[in-house]
C-alpha cells in the first residue's frame, strides 16, 4: 500500500473509533440524565437490578408495588436486621397501575408505570426524618417529586405510624 493511502486509512479508522466513542458517551450521559430530588438525593443508578423484598397491591388506588432493596438492604433482610435497618440500606418502591392480563383477565398484572421512590438509610445525615432520606421520581420521564426539600415531611408524616418498625411498612416476604 502507498504511504499516503495508508495514512488516509488510519485516519478513517481513527475517525470511526472517535465517533463510536462519542456515541457511547452520549448514551451514558442520557442514562444518567435524571435530575436529583429537591433534597439532593440522586436516583440510584442500578435500582432496576435490585432484588425483591416484598410486593403489595393497593385496592384504594388500584396499583401494584414492587418493594426492592440494594445489596445492603437485601443482606439486612436475609439476616433479620431490619429494626433498625443498617446505614447504607436503600429501599425502593416501584408503583404501577393495575392492568388485566389480556389472555387471563382474572390476573392482575403491572400496567402503566406511575413512579419510583426510595428510602435511603443514613442515621447521621437524615436524623431529622428518622434516619431515612426520602426521594421520588414521577412517570416514564422520571421527574423529581416535590417543590422544595420540605416534600419529605409528607413522606415522613405518613411513615411515622410505623415508627416502631423503623418507619418501614413492608415486612420482607417469607419464603420456605
Ligand atoms: C399517604 C401515606 C404515604 C405517603 C405520603 C408516603 N408513603 Fe411511602 N408508603 C406508604 C405505605 C402504606 C407503604 C406500604 C407499601 C405500599 O404502599 O404498598 C409505603 C411504602 C414505601 C416504601 C417501601 C418501604 C416501606 O416502608 O414499606 C418506600 C421506599 C416509600 N414508601 C417511599 C416514600 C416516599 C419517598 C414518600 C414521599 C415522596 C412516601 N413514601 C410517602 C404510605 C405513604
């Protein structure tokens, strides 16, 4: 191959590699594009990979909920260390509207995604709200919930009846 031809070829390969790299970077930027909650909590990036702690069905607003935990929460649940939950544990609740299975209407299955919300255990940082940092993101575009950082009073207020259970409603599901 002629020297000039070789140079052109290397340039083309380099340009293609650079384009691929910047595409990859753009994809990463998009994935991490969810704005933080008004109290500064970021959406946990890997929450869709977390494991199940419990499920619930609300008949007052016709929705299904998956309650998931990060590794620290799952370890605590398995060890029965949930009152109190340890620092570092994060609980997630993913809410979806009820839908009927198309081929088996008696089966209630997850329909439209409503919101994802989180409780982050850090006793020192969130001492004012029982050691839990609260955050919620709405809808498929994951809009942060709350006008300002005070939105957590609403969360904490409704979780306060569960004070004797470290403010948590969900009991880890018992499996054989
Ligand atoms: C009106 C009452 C109410 C309010 C307000 C409320 N919650 Fe809850 N939350 C519940 C109940 C009841 C459960 C139990 C499971 C369910 O809903 O199916 C729960 C469960 C949870 C769970 C799973 C862990 C657990 O305690 O069982 C998380 C995480 C959570 N809520 C986060 C939040 C966040 C964040 C906010 C505020 C943005 C909030 N909650 C506001 C009533 C409330």
